């Protein structure tokens, strides 16, 4: 018994969390999200690294990231930029290749996802041994703040339709704040074919298909403080097309 507890404690001490931050025009948000990540990882004592994947932002996001690397150290802030905007799924594939942690956290860099929830994600994963832990806006104390009625209706409607058609076994199918075992994320990314906002949805659907376990943590989602939302009419149409494709193929 003592030996098993000792082995579990050793595994926890050796765990490392790689945070993937895909960015595009986030020069105002990046310094604050990085500071918050460093703060909450520092307070919780978990080993971590932050991988910034900038897709050729014209606003100088990469230059800000380079300054942050000088402040916090190249061991904590890894810069893995790409020449142009190539999509969220490929950004994760690119980031995973450079991740040295055995767990990977994906989140938005625009302050919509607060790093204060990350210790809860980690504890939830440890408690249940989950393959992935997803933040949910639709259970417990979870919620959305800063959206107008139109945006809330779009989000709720998209999640409701997705639940009815796909039955994913998770309450927030369109969320993008998650913790994965690295090998699980690699397998899911390999299986997924969707682009844009549908990518996150497909990840949960494929996880269910492959028999992976999913834990959930209620989160507060706050609309971006700086910059413009990247959700527009084209994204909504793409989402609906992707949803129908998933319904037909899963």
C-alpha cells in the first residue's frame, strides 16, 4: 500500500503540463494571459511550459511573445511561430510536436479562459484518472459573461443542436478550454478532419468513439477584453456544415 502511494506521488511530481496558446493578433491579451498562467502554476506548484504558436500576426504578437520569453525564461515560454494563418487544428499538431509535458492544456489566448481554473482541471484529472478534462459553461457554476443576447443564443443553439445530433456525453461540446493526456490528444488530432470551430466539437465526439473518459469542470467564460471576436457569418455556416458532416460520419 505504501509503495503504491509512493509511486503515485512520484508520478505526480514528474507530471508536466504543456499549455498550447495559438495566437493571431493578440498583442494586447498575450502579456496578461501569460502573467496569469505563470501566477497560477507558480502558486499551485505544478511543472509547466507555455508554447506560443503565432500564425504570422500582423499586429506584432510575436514580438510581444519574444519580450515575454526574455522576462520569464526560454524554459517556460517556447515560441513556435508559423508564417501564416493555417487553422486551429494544425496549430495544435504543430504545438504537440514541441510539447515536453505528459499533459497538454489547450485554451484561448484572448482572456476568455481564466487560468485560475487550471488547478481544478488538474485535480479533477487526478481524482478520476480521466483521459481529458473539459471546461463547461453549462453545468454547475459555469456561465458566460460579456456576450449580447444574439451571441448567447447562437452558442446555446449550437450546443443544443450538437447534443441532439451527436450525443457526445459532455455538456459543453463547443468549448475550447481542455486538459488532455498528451498521448490521447495526439490520437484525437490524428483522427479529426474538421477545421475551425467544428474542430473542438469533433475532438469530443472522437473521444467518445474511442472510449476515452471525459471529466468536466464548470468554468466562467468571459468575452475578450481586447481585439475583435473572430466569430462571423462564415464561421457559423462552416459550423453548421461541419456539424452535419459529423452527424453523417460518426
